[in-house]
């Protein structure tokens, strides 16, 4: 899947966002169901959609009450597409369908007034006044419907006869005569039904002539409904209109992931937005476990995706070009359960990325790839991927805990982590408070990414081991080994 | 049946429940329609039957009713379009049945309508209220007692119970069955608001629950009746005051309890309403006489009985005798559907 499969969309938090779309009509739901990312050649369409969304967001804030009215009207709209389709096939609509069409038209006129008042000129709803007139031949506009006497003199006459005989039936007490009268009534009922059918046929034909208006309006209403839902989410999370550029650069300032944000808020914890600037080629993110590397990758992937779907993005500022593909690769349990090892699943997906990268310009986030295989080979595989992908115009972002992946020409970001924390002091605090040490570490962890030029991985793994109370002797041995290892590396390098 | 109207006067929603087919439920409805003609607009709907019973509605038991112009009625779309009145669509409800969406319509002429509504309590209530707000003065809900219907007459303010010779060939059996039904349907309501609140909490979650003296409670998952009786017996501790049972409460369940313990004494079994009680007279009597209590959460207000002394199978009882015997047994007004038109 060039723009993530369902499981991955769920992983990065797209499903969470889409589930929050408060869509009121089945027309709007259809747009959601058939959402597709914009292609590179459709850049102008995307820009137009984002501009229109911007207009709705701006108008919404100024006219909340009117938008509430619009939403109420949308809620009342029934899906009459099936009846309209039947009508266009030349079938005859029944009384209930005509009733529903009449009510659709009445609400349509209300929405038209709303839209005109708000001056949302890109929503070109057309008037259905003519159909209302046809379905409401009497003076008062009522939301009810029947085959009115006004449609035909003959019908009026038949109904008069029917009424007369019903009167007779009512006052008659003799069961035998009642039976005769009822048989007579039945004959009139048949005439009435015939004439009603003639009228329904004419009404259906009249509606058929205006089908193009209905079809236009279904699309406009769908758009209004869907845009309104998008605008409300954009407002809820302070989203921003992304700038779609032709540059080979992806920039996010303080991007957030609503799913993670809401989860942390519920627990009363704070959330650190992510800021990053990607150039073509490989960008490496390093940093200790628990440093939020995965969340950062998911946040970037999610927001890029949303931008491609014509949504505002959850950030203070966002700039990116339209891409041919967006990939996100991580330990994903689904493929593992299909009988592949984690590593195997990653490699299969990586093949897809590699093929795409040769043919177009896109984005691939590789989250701790090769974590599940033996570290020595894993290291070289990641290094090879980073080096190979660095030569392409696509944006590859690789999070890894391996040291020494970064090479010249690559961008390197690091989780600030516990670098600025006094480990001894924190350790004392943990011992003193007797609180959940994991929670305390999370509190002190600095999740921000900083761009660095030195390619040295901080020793946060060791620090976390200390904080979580791993035996000091083990820590000491580890420290010694690391020192020796670094000396060896330097010797090799020199 | 003339007096039936004055009995109905205080109520705005009334259900007519038949104990069997052919006990003259439709005759009762037709009588009421005729007697109220020109006085006030009626609202009509019926408790739909689920799944396999659909055929029953469409093929054999068509409740075709001759209504007066001005009558408001709620029925499934398929049936709505079949009616031979001049029909006006007032509202679509968004409630779906196997025969299409429930439509609220108005008869613009006299004539026949076919009524089949939703089968869920809350929806019937909603539709009844909508008909009242659309101008119906009284709403009649046509229903039947069956294990298959979930909706119950407890949603209406008053209930007419229709019975008759169709129940049994034996005169005494008809009296006995009718009396038992009246007794079970009019089972006393639990009055304690605290208990009712807790019971509703239990019912929202599981099919069985226990309420303690200190108003704490326990929810229990059960799958079968046998399971239920075992769990009930195990849990009849001294501090339990109420046992809340969702769905039907059967003879079998009562029998299992009677067999295994006598700790049910002074404890109250709470069911949703009287239609959920499928008990025989003897089991019920043994249980209540030895100190057990059964109460309901939603009471059913039976205001009268109607009888049809004729059976569709050809036999017929002495109408006066039947009226007299039944009146004395059930202590409620009883009307003959065929008499005094």
C-alpha cells in the first residue's frame, strides 16, 4: 500500500483521527469511505481543497450558531439517492419516496440560504424550489405529502364518490348491505389507485427532468458535510493549513499526534510536540529506549498522510511537497502472525519501499528496523539501507538504537533524552520517593529532537538501567566494556 | 361493550393484548374505532413480531382495520402502501422493520389500513408519543403475549386483555388460564425507588443479579436456565433481599429453586414486567404461599377483559355464564366482543 494499509493507518493514529469526524449525512460518509490521497499532478486540486477548508474554518469561528443550524439541517437529510436512481431508470416513485424527496428539497432550500449567507461560493448548491412547488400544490407549505386533489379533477371526483359511499357504510347497520356497499367502495378504491398511479407517474417524470440538480446537490452536500467535520477537528486540535511546496524539503514545527496527546492528557501527563526538518535522502534519529522515537515517526507519518488527504495538519507549521508514496515500517504484529519473523516482515516491506523509491519521490519512516535480528548484521543492514537510500530524492527517516549509522551527507537527530538530567540526583529521588521509577523517568525524559553534528549515541540505555536499579556490578562491567570498545573503534579508525 | 369507552377515558395510550389468535382483539379495536367516530382522532400502531413471525403477519394474521378519516397510524412501509384509505405521509421514523421503515401516516378517507410496527419497547413508546404530538387524542397499541415479542404492554398506560373460547375446549380451562394471565400480568410493582434504580443497573449489564440489605449488588453472567437456578440457589444468602431476573421467568426455573432450598422466603424476585412470567398456577401458589415474592419493575395496568365466546374451531360457550364466571374470578370488568354493539 503506497499510503499505508489499514493496520498501519491504525498504528500511526489515522484511524483515531478519522473516527472523530462528526459526519452527519450518508453523503458525507461516502466521501470518508472513498478518501484517496492526492497525486502529485493534482497539486492544484489539493491546494484548492485546503483553501476551501481554510475558508470554512475561518467562517466557522465567526458564525458558530449558523453552523449549528446547518448541522441540524444536515442531520435531517435523508438519503434519497436510491429513489432518485429509481426515478432516473423511469420507475414510478411511491408516496413515501415523494414525501422524502419533498422534505429533502425543503431542507435543501434552508441549506442554500445558510450557504449564501455565509458566502461560501465554492459550495454551488442549486435551488430545488420547482420540485417543492410540484410536491406542494396547495398554498401552505407543509412537510407532509399525499396525492393531492389539486393534481387532477378526475381524482377529486373519484374521492368525492368514495367519501359518499363511506358515509353510507357508516350509517348502515345491516351487515348484508354493508357488504354490498363495501364491494362498491372497493371498485372506487381501484379507480382512485389507478388515477393516483397516473399522477405519481407524472410527478416522477417531473422529478426526472431535474435529476442533474439532485446529483449536483448530493455532491455539494457531501462536501459541505465532510468539510465541516474536517474543520471541526482542525479547530479542536489547533491544526494548520500545510504549505504544499515544490521544494525537496519537509518541515514540521511542533507537530502532534492526537491519539497520543489525548491518551497522555487523560493520564494527566504532558505531551512534547515534535519539530523536524527533512532533506532528500536519509535522516537518522537516535536516542535511548523510552525516548519517544516511535511516537515521533508516527506523528510525522500521520501528518504527512493527512496533508495528502486534504486535511489540515496537527502542527504549528508544516511544509512539504506532494509525494508519490508514504511508508511506515515497524514491528507489526499482523505480519508476524502470518508466519514471518519480525525481521522477515520488515524486509518484505522494505523491498516495496525500495522499488517505489526507484520510481518516484516519497517518504518512508523505518522504525527501529532490524531490531529483531542479530545486532552485528542488523547494524550493517541499517547502515547499508541508510547509505543506499541517501542517494535518492525521497525522504527516508530511520530511527535506530545502533551507534554509528550516520555518515556524511545525512541529517542526524537525537532525542535529547536524559542528557541534561543529573542521573545521580534522579536516582536518589527514585530511591527516596519509592514511586514508580518508570513514571519518574518519563517525567524527566526530554522527548524533543535536536539536530546534532556529532554522531555519538548518548549512554541513556546505561542511565536508564541505573535508574531502574540494575545491579551496580553489571553496570560497572558494561561501562568498562563500552570504554574498551570505544578505544578499539578509535584504533581501527586511525 | 358500550361501557368500555368510559373505562378508557383517563388514558392516552392503551394496548390491546390477545391471549390467543381469534379471541376478537380486532373486533374490540373496531368497536372502539366505531364508538369514537367523530369524537377525536385515534392513533394506531402494533407491536411487531420478529424474524420468523413475519410470515405470520403477512400471510395469516393480517390485522386489517377499517379506520375513520383522520386516524393517525404507524406501520411498516410495505403495509402502509397497501392500505386502501387515501393516505397522507406525515413522518418517516428511521425505525426499520423486516417490512420496511415505520411510517406515520394519516387516513384522509375511511378505509382499511394494515398495521405492523416495531418490536422494541422504547421504539413503540417513541412512536406513540409522536402520534400524540401529531394530533392523536388516544393511541392504541395492538399486541400479543408471546415469548418472541420483546415489547410489552407495560409501555402503555392501560391494557385491555382479550381472551375467549379459542383458548381451550374446556370452559374451566378458559377461566383458569385467563385468571392466571390476569394474575401474572398484574403482578405488583416494586415501590422502593432505590431498589428499582439498582435493578435497572443490573439489567443494563447482565441477565441476573442480587441486591443486598445494604443496597450493594452483584451482577452474574448466566447462559442457561439450569445455570441460573444453581446460581440463584447458591446466592440466596441471608443478606440478599432481591433477585433480579432479566427476560422470561419460567416454571422450570421456579421448580429448580423450590426443589433445592427454602431460603427464598421473604426475598423478592424482580422481573421486568408481567409478560415475562411464564408460570403455572400451582408453582406460583406454592412459591407465594411459602413466603416467596415476585414483583415487577414496570407494572401493567389491566383495566378490563374482553371475551369471545365463539371459537374458530366451531364450538361456543354460553356467553352469560362465561361473563359471570370470569367477572367473579378476576375482579375486573369483562365485556363480550360480540354482544351489545
